[in-house]
């Protein structure tokens, strides 16, 4: 039991959540358009085992970040590894490592977790190289590992290539 608790604490720390969020504490009355059953289905972690990806799209303040972190926490509880990063963190990580020629090591860090959560996609124009790294992360993870992305941008912006 002590070992399991220690592993859990270590996984939570490695996930780098902004704040630990739980499904149980979510205010379902806050945004009644959220399909509670779908969120609870995602919280089972089945999609992680199937290497499926999730995209939460909606205006600011509707619960995308909260729910993505809460689903990540549930994944940790079933023994999965998780990494949470905002798009700004991703860009900063790669730009810093690029200066030290450590792109391969950083890329491995993003490819390894069972579940990667990238928050705030499409918030601003990305520097050219960081956009390439993000594309590389998403493409390499697709059908191999699960990724959750959140965005305030309408889906049409992603389809047309306007990030």
C-alpha cells in the first residue's frame, strides 16, 4: 500500500498538472451542455488503452482545462503515465532545448507518456520550428499513445491549417 501511494504521488508530480482536479469535484451545474456520461466514459481510461485522441473545443471558461486534467488524474489512478503541458510550455521546452541541441531528448519526453495533455492549442501563432515539433509529437503519438488537446479556436481553424 505504501509503495502504491508513493508511485501515485510520483506519477502526479511527473504529470505537472497546474492544479490537481477531480471528476468528483467538477461543478456539473456550471456548464450544463457538457455530456456527463461521455466525460465519465473518458474517465475510465479505456481510450488510453486504445491509443485514442481527444480534442476539447470551446470558448474560454467552459471547463476544458479542468476536465482534461481530471481525466489525466483518473488515468494516473489506473496506473497510466501522464504529462500535462500548455502549448506555451511545449514551445518553451523545445525552444530552450533547441538552443542546447537537445531536441531528441525533449521529443522523447513528449512521446513517452501513456497520455499527453496539451492545453490551449491555437491561442497564438507558434514560432516556425515549434510548430514543426508539435506536428512531430502529434503524428508520432497518433495511434500509438493517447493525446488530449484543448482549444478555444473553432475546429475549422485546425482543418484549414490556420493555427
